[in-house]
């Protein structure tokens, strides 16, 4: 789960806090990476499984390895298409309180970070790198958590929208995602030859509970919810009939998201 992922990454910083000279810090970094690797694989939700944490001594890089499934929204094609957005998100994540210890530790050892994403079906890989100089820039010019959350949210919207439309199920596709000022809105187009939009409205309460149950098992969704709560935003799932144009909204308020994060 995502807490275990965060623990693994943060353990790098704790274990590498020894040694004063550059060579000592590199050796401590190697040891910390080896220990973190023992905790893999670990699920990171939509971003697949983190299968290993390695240290490339020649390049002086910490490597985080991920295995992606082709059928998921976040697949190797998505990563390849959105490398710039993914790199931006990675920088922002490693700037957040707690995670910044990892980037600081890497900077002290003169190391960079490399995320290696691999397709489970083809073996194709895509790499995203944050150089040691970029990590130092992040450390020397820190952003507030509010600024980081706002940028992560904007980046998430842009990245998802760039991959749309995408089929979610037979007769249902996500055609857009956007911010309405108070909510993150997921818009779905419904094939009314397969779905009765009126029946969907009548059963919206049950649909909402099903969505909540799914979100609670999705680590990356829970992380996004944390960002939304920090920005005082809710979520709307909007279903629109392809012929009638009628819509059904399933809304989750900030307080509901907060309760879900608290396990209520």
C-alpha cells in the first residue's frame, strides 16, 4: 500500500544520515538502497508495482523500478506520452514534507533519481530522470506544501486529459476531466442503448457507495484525495447520456473525502 511505499522511500533518508564525507555518504546511500529494496515489491496503485530500488554506482543514481499493466489507465504508453508531466509530478512529490528528506539525501551524496517504468507484457521501458542539479535546486528553493499541492493537481488534470477519451467499460468512456472551481469533475459518456440514464439516477446512492469502496482500495486515488482535501475540493462523477444529453452527478464533498481518508 501507499504508506508502505512512503516508508520504504523515507527509510533511505534515515539510513543514509550517517557519514560526513562524500564517499561515506555514497556508501551509506548504497546501504540504504539495498535495505529499501528488500521491501519490494509494493503496490502504488494506478502506477503499478514498485518492484525494486537500486543504486547505479557508475551514474550515481537512485533507481525506482515500476511494473505497469497495459490495461490500466497509467500504462507504458501513458508514461511515454506524458514524460514531461510525469517528471514534473515526481519533482513535486519529492519536494513535499517528508519526501524532501530523500531528495536532500541524494543531493548530499551528489546523486540523482531515476524512475524506470516497464510494461508487464512487452518489457518496454521508459525512464524519467531527475538530475542531481535539479534535486539541489529543489532543496535550495523549497515550495510550500500548498504550492506543491496546487501544481500536482494541475499536473494531474493535464495528464489525465491528454489521455482521453478512454473506455472504462462497455458502453462507458471517460471523455474529459476538469476543475469547476470547487470540485474535480470526471465526465463520462454513456451509451444509452446499453444503459438507462434514469435507472442510473435512481441508483446513484448505490453507485456512490461502489465508487467509495473502489477508491479506498486504490493507493494513488487516496493520494489524490489528500491533495483535494488540502485544496478544499470535492469530486464529482458526471454521467451523460449520448442521445438524451441528460446527466447524473455523483458528488463527494470535501468532508466525505476527509472521512474516507480517516477510515470512517
